[in-house]
C-alpha cells in the first residue's frame, strides 16, 4: 500500500525566508502528485498538480518538483509571508479514484 | 460562484444516534468523495461515487453509509455502528470520474463530536 510521509510535521520561519517542504512516497507508480493548503478548521485548497511526466510546476511564489524514481516531491515557497501560515499536505494518485495523503507540515511564518 | 457546500459546520451526536452530513456541489463534477481527518493525520477515504446511483467503499467504510441520488448531492450518514465518530469530515469532488490529472476540490468540512 502507498505510504506518504511529510517531514517535518511543523516548521517556524521568519518572514521573508525561502523554505522547502518535503513529501516522500513509497510507490512510484502514480499519475500525479498534488500539493494542498489547509487553514485551521477549513477544507483543502489545491495549490499545484504535477503530472507524472512532469518535473515541476510553478504558481506565483510556489514551485513544486517531482522525482518519481526516488519517490520525492518538494514544495518551495519564496519570500514567505505571514499569510502563508497554514498546513500543507501532499497527495499522490496511483489510481484515478485513489488519493493518498500525507499528514501535512504545519507552517508558521513569523512577522 | 461554483463550489462545494458542506453542512452543518458543527454536529453533535448522542450515543446510539445516526447523523447525516450534507454535501452539495454546483461544479457539475462527476466524482465525489468523503474523507475523514483526525488530528495530525492524513485524510482517509470513507466512500466515493463516480456516477449517480453508484458508490464504492473506501478504506474505512465500516459504520458509514452514503447515497448518490442526484449528481449534485452526496450525503454521508454516520451510523451508531461507528464507535469513534469524532473527527473532521471533508467532502471532495473532481470533474471527470476517470480523469487522472485533475485537481480535487474540497468543501469547508464538518466537525462531528460525540456528546
């Protein structure tokens, strides 16, 4: 069974710092990987989706990379802001109706 | 605006009681999902539906039931057989049931607690 791990579980950084969040998965047979943001007590918002044939995707200050062979993805956030504070989750899709989620990294950006 | 509406936001269940969580979407999406989220854990799939009048069990279906009588609606019933129902429940959808590269859209969730 696919296992998805996100380390660290929590991260605190000063405003303006560039940072990297990590996601690893055990089975490289995936269609895609998505990164989500979750604010406290809210649902998830999809930030980026990387197809298995792609190496990276960018949206504004966010850049996500995918290395299927090593089972790793990173989410790079440039020039972090207090508004970026949230929990970030990754999910892999080994089947069109299966999404396996990591437990998330809780990010706190201090003013 | 298109989206997924979950209600209520907070729900309390008494022992032995069945409760129903509502999920409505106006995105015209084919596939809908119910997930359970426990503190500090990833989301776990309860049920999913690819088409009206059809649904499949996910990884933790015991103690739950669903229906899909309309494309827009996918309610979840937490039955008295679910002995540990306290959790945050999330409804999600994607546009094509068999699509492999589509984003998941989520509702804002329902927090269920036991009295």
